[in-house]
């Protein structure tokens, strides 16, 4: 595992962050703890709770109780509810404060290194909530504040200077708006976490082959003749599924890690085998020429747009 600077905090975080959600404890708390143990063995020192579910917080706290707390970085998503059925989005001062206090009490973690707001709408953060966030920082229950999402409202939040961290989707085919936001956040000395590095649009060979392909004409005529045309998928991301010893997901993860401004990439892993496959990626170099193929496919997409 490789480690990167975490913004201006002075911390070093693993290139990968394990994101934990309700699915990871669906088969019982022990399953979740074993996943965290596997992550620790792989060198991952950064963890994110996707909801304010106290059971999830307790599982992570138990798994980390024998680790020096200063050596691990733990973040929690706020505003997305607690992951339970019927749980609503809640950005109220009371909701956010109680979510943090409840999670800290049951987990024994002591503090959260980062609290991340889950893409609040433009007018979804009242002044009382902002005051509550300041109080959480003042009492060191939360060290840093982050904002997560991909909508245009994110540009507004990044420009306020009120947040230390930006969490954003980022992948081989990310639009220019996302790339521009990353640049602005970097210039503002924000730490950057990225997720959705392997979007659904690229997760199968068929989907990746269709990206940027011209549509068929009226009644199905006029489209490219795939069998006869060896360049039928030129300009698409079909090559992601045609690289020896490199699964498409591993390529996309490696690409996200090529951006030096990215502190860590959020991953999800259903078991230790998948986790270990992903954990090997930061130490691998992409095959020669692959980065150029990605850029050519991106340019082709920009022209097709």
C-alpha cells in the first residue's frame, strides 16, 4: 500500500479508503469486522462510514480498538440518515450533532477525523447547522469538514472556503465540469477523495464498447458494421476489458490514482478476496500505452458530445 498527504492536516492516508455500509454487516457484525481486519493487513488506514448507523460505527470501533487511533483516519457521511428503513435525510443541527455523538459513544473512536456532508441542496444547510458544525470542531469531536457530491451546487460549496475536503466521483470518462472542480479544490488546498471510479457505464465489455459509438440509423440501418469493421470500437473504452492481467476495474482504479491531487480513492469490497485484489493496484504501474488509449477515448468522447 502507498500513502499520500491528507491535505494540510499533516496526516498520511492510504491511497485507498475502505467505504463501509449496511451491506457489510448484513450477514452479521463479525463479517464487517473481518473485512476491516483484512483491510488493516493490506495496509489501509482510512475508513468511511456511509451512514450514521450506530451498529456500523460499533463494528468499526471494535475492529480498530487495538490500533493506535492516531494512525487511522475515520470519516462519516452526514445528512444521509442512519441507513435504516424509513430514515430521512437530515441536515438539521440536532440531527447532525446527535449522529456524531451517538456514533462516538458506541464506537469508542474518540473523534472523527472527517465529517462529510452528503450533497446538501443549495438551501439545505441553515445557519444553525453551520454553527453546530463549528461547535463539533471546537470540541474536537470532528477534526475536518468535507462536502460530497457531483451536482452543480458543489461548485458553490467549494468556493465558500468553509470545507477542508472534497469527495467527488472521478473516472476515465469524467466530464470537464468534474475535472475543473478538482482543479479549483486543489488550488484552494482542499484534500480530495474520489469515488465511483468504475461507473456502471463501463462495467461490462458491451457497455464499454458502446460508449461514444454512433447510434444506428432509421430502422437500424446506417450504424457501424461491427463484424466487418476492425475499428468498430475505436474511440470507445472497449480496451478496458481487453488488457491481459488487468481487470477493467483495476485499470479504472489505477487511472484515478494517477492524479497527484487525489488523497485517496473510496473502494467497496464485499469480501477479503476482492479487497486484496484492489489493494494491490496502488503498487502497480499501468501497462505502457494504456494512459494514451484512455486519453484518446476521452478526446473522442468530447468530440462526440
